[in-house]
C-alpha cells in the first residue's frame, strides 16, 4: 500500500503535468491508471474531466457517452472555492441520475491537486454493486471526506403487453440494460434449441437468434446470460459476463455500431467509440436486439475482417492525428482497451481488445426479413445462427388452457383458450404470419379487462378487438392475395368467425 506522501505526490505530479485545456481524449489516461490501481478497479470504468466553471459541472459529467458509461466520474476543480457548489450536483448525479455510480472531486489548492470529496454506493448491498473503493482514500489523503448512499438495483418496470422497455437515449442509438427474464410468458422451446445456444456460446464469437416475433429470442438471450452468471463453466466460460443491449435502426452507419469521428462537447472533431467498442472497453457482451432493423451489411463494413479473427484499424483519434484506433482480439479471456505509445516504427494507438470470452449476440426477425434488411451471406457466415421457432399448436393449446384456469376461470376461460389456440394454429399453418406465443397471450388480459369494465361487451367481440390491437400492424403488411387466403380459415367458427369481417375492415385504418 503506498504511503500518504506517495499518494499525494502522484496526484500532484500527474495532474500538474497535464494541459487541461488541450483537446485530447487520452490526456488523463496515466492519471486514470494510477487511480485505478489505488482504488482496485479497472481504468476503463473511470472518466476524468476538467470543470473550469461550476456551472458546467452537469454538462461535463453527463454529455459524453464515455462519461455516462463510467462507474467513477472524476471532476478536476481548479479552485477549492468551487467545492461547496459542486458537491450537491455530484450527489444528484450519483444517487439520482446515475444510481449505482460514484463521483470523486479533486481540487487544485495551495498544497497541490488533492482528492477532497467523494460519494459512492454504501457497502452491504447486492454483490453485483460496486462499493467501498473510494473508502480506500480515507486515511491516505488528509481532509478527504466520503459520503455513501444506499443503492439496490431496481426491478424493471412492467411493460405493456407485447411492448419493449423504454430505451434510454444515448449517442449512437437507444440502449438499455438487460431485463430480468420474463416469467409471465413462458419460454416454450425445444430442448435442442437451448443446447444449440449453449454450444454456440461456448464455441463462437458471434451468435444470431433467428425467428418470428413473440418466440422469446431476446428473453432467451437474457435467460442464458443469467445462467452463465450462476454457472459459467456450463457454457465453456471462466467468469460471469454483463450484457449491454441496443436496438439498431435504419439510420445506423458504422459509426453507431463501431465508432467514428464525431463532434465533442468542446466543438472539436474526435473519434467516438460505438457500441461494439464501448462493450469491449467495459468487458460486456453486446446484444443487437432486432438487428435487421438496420442494414447490417452496410454498418458492419470493415469489421467483417475482425469477426474472422483478424486485427483491423478502424480510424484515428482525430483528423490529422497519427494515433490509430485498432480493433483486435486478445489471447486472454477478458476484454479491455489500452493506449500504446509509439515505438518500433509503429504509431501511437488506442487498442480495443476483445477477449476470448467476449460475445456479439443478435436477434433477427425472420418474418420481416423480406421487408426490412436481410443478413447477407458474407456477414451470415460470421454468425452461428440459432433458430427460435414457435412452439407446436398442440403444446400451445395445453399452455393456453392451463393459463386460463387462473386468468379467466369457468366457461369464458375455456372459450378464450379454445379460440386463441385455434387462431394460433391458423397462424402456424401459414408461413407468412407464423408468430410466437407472446402476442396471443395478450388477448386474455384484454378480454378480462373488457368483462370487468362498466360496459362489458360480447366475448367474441372482445377477442376480435384484442386480436386487432395485437396483430393488426402485422396483418396490414400482407399482400392482398395472402390476406384473402388467410381469411378463409380464420373466419370460420371456432376462430374469429363473423368478427373477421370487422377486423378486415379496420385494417385499412392501420395502413
């Protein structure tokens, strides 16, 4: 453990030698390495910035992607008089805006640069929550004051039926933390599919789950990640891996996925890492949820070579800079990023190294494949592709009847179970509209709400209304010939019957 004079000397020498006004993404890297070693954390989860004016504190702490992804945000204050004003802002960022993170305030005073105040989660919470790291500064740095706050990760808020969690907007696309696997809609899968996924994770760097909507592709990934946390050896892994989730869209380019030149908060051009590089730096797996909403062949571009196991140069630190941004694979299990100084005829470089246990995951909506973007052959070869089909009609019927016993008991429940089972079978028999069970299980909740309302409707009408609200956006995309053919069986008794005519008429309003 370093002595008090050694620690104080390191803070002063490392920060006094930096030009805090210089435009650079690496000027604090030596300081961050020192601080990481002192606190027992990885340098990749530290973000350091100079806050010349207290009024700029919030902007400096939250504007960049790297700041928002950091566990520890360090603010360098040029005057101790700024401390009182900034402390309240720092508390709010750690406790309210980014709960579970820490903030450290370092001031330039008469005795040099010194850490003066910090806040972090209190010890004693869940084992997955970082805590107790800033406490190491107590006793080493005179006059350092530490505050803690209780923090327990919140359960995810319930989502509307068939919906997705609201995404948190980040530069480069919407991102979210993985959900706790859904328990209200059971994953109905052939055991061989689970085995395929387990073996693919053990043997492949990139895995794509392919199937129609509602089969549980995203939930299967998140369930698998939970299983790897409990028993990584079962998946051929040596440690548990966190998961970062992002949903691409048609506006994406390689800059959003991998990285590219962008304007920083100082108005300067610099390389900004995309979601792949951010995940590697944090040693997190990356899930591209509903990946074919983006043109995958276009946005992957040069990293096709990297997915084949080779090193690639993907840019430079800024226009005219000699510092290369390199993407490669590590021989070690863990992932990370490091700065390489020039030497041996090689320029300076920032190297993102994906570990042998890093995984790129994706879900692919096969029903929309011909309407959105396809997975090209060259890119498809880079992924182990796992089919996630809908369950058989017989199995779905058994589950539907079992669920109705609690949700809608009695004759009404049996009627709804029989009807949605028949509708499911008709969808399954038509390859153009085969869907997973999730959307079908939204129908009973709607019927139950309708029956409990002040003006309950006919059960057949309620089923048709629920069906339209859940399936209308899919049906309206069908060709007229396909829709007419599909209407034959679904308009028969036991399915929607005469209510199909009403559903069909309403589709024109959803087009």
